[in-house]
């Protein structure tokens, strides 16, 4: 990619576990001629078939489950399959409920101009980021499941009974309303803070873990250049202790790759490419409605989720129409801020 005007070839790695053939076909048409590799869990949705020139369904897929290691494993299956292909520049992970937020030509221009190694949302888990530690620490910092249960209680003490939800780096965190805690709540919050910080280092915490000093978290949906994808696979092989730890963690897809990226020291790490909306949501992003479509454009991101898998859904239909109407001309590219501290 030494020539700024050269064509950009993208491989989309798509995770699927539902009856989403028609929805994925719509996504593939929207990003054509770029290739879409699909990891589909046939054990959850056996009726799945796509015959489209730019779609490849991976053979022998894994059984996947929300919140466990299988999603990380399936992601690396997609990356490894992509690395066996020739002549592509970037890999972008998406889900079956994703659609482009802007015409794919705009994403091509972004990659051509910015030339990132990795596009991912990152936040460190350390004492200077208490909101992250209290929300995510119990999942990834403790050395044992028993300690993880204690850490989860400590985080809940700090958050308290009155809180709001804020979106941070592709996920959502609970932020306590300290003004409504009361004296007893204030004591619990102090205790929760003290206990949670104890898991940031040995002996209670798993980190440092080999040469990996800290844990990092962020949104699941990331992108990498071809060379960065290869380096991630090599880093994974070189840190078996790290994988062993995250295999037993809850929701490792929001921390394992993020931690690998943070410690691989890539030259150019930029923010992730997905917009999601968590207004009032507790367990995942809300389904996109027609009213959200303008918000998607305003985020400046290139992809959005989660859209209904119903191909006749008004929000999906309007977004596809928007993409078709904007396909000939790429949107203006705003230069993002580089992620600091990586």
C-alpha cells in the first residue's frame, strides 16, 4: 500500500449463529466486491445457506456461546482463514446484525489515507481508571473463580444502587450517583474501591502475567491490517499463559484481543469502526430503529449494530437505500485521534 491512490482490498470476518442468511447477503452486497468470510454456528441455526460470489462460509465451524472463549476462537479462525488468502490489505470483524454506516468507498478512503495497523477501542484496567476497574475488573483481573466472585461483589458495592449507564470504548459502564449513596452506601463504596484495587496486581490478581503487564478492555468489533493480523497470531502463540487465563474469563472477547494489541506495540492504533447505542440497555446494545439512523451518521463510524435480521425491517431497508444512494461518492474522511498509551 505504498501508493496512496492504490485500491484497497478488505476481508470482512463475520460471526453468525442465527438464521441470518438473507441479512448477511444484504451486508455482502453492500460491501461488494470485498470478500466476506462467515463463521456460522450450524448447531444453533442449521438452516443456513448463502450462494454469493463474495461470500465464503468457513467449513467445520465451532459451536459458539455468548460470554465464553468460543467467540474469541471463532474470531481467530476467521483471521487465520483470511491470512491463507492472497491480495488483501485489511480485515474487519463484524456481526450478522451489522450494516455499513456509510458507503464502503468511504471506508476504503479512510484506510488508504490513515493506514492504521489496528482499529480497536481500548481502555486500560489500572488504578487511574476506577470506573473501568469496578465494571470490568471482576471479569479479568482475579486469579481464580472464587476471587472473581469477591471482585464482582466489590464492584457492585462501589457502583451502588443508584447509577447511570455511559458508553465507553464500544461497551457500557455503570457510573454511580454518589450523591444518593448515603452514609452506609459511602462506606460500602469505599470498601468496594479498596477491594477492587487489590486485584490489579499479585497475589490476588492475575497480572502481571508473563511479559504482559496490564489488562485492557474495549469493544469486540475491531479491524487490522494484514501484517498486524499476522503479528497478532504470532503474539497469541507466544503468550500461552495469557490465553489460558482468558479462556476461563467471562466475556473474553472484550479483553483478550485488546490486551494482545496493547502489548504488541503497534505503530498506529486508531479507534474502532462501530457505533452502538446503549440507551437504557442492560445486557447489550439496543436494536437500531429508524429514529437512530441520523445518529449513526453523526457518530462518524463506518459500521453500526445491531440491526434487525428481518430483511423487511424499516430501519434496515432505509439504511440500505441510504448506502445505495451514496455509493458513487465517498464521504469526507475525518482524521481520528490516535489511541494514547499503546
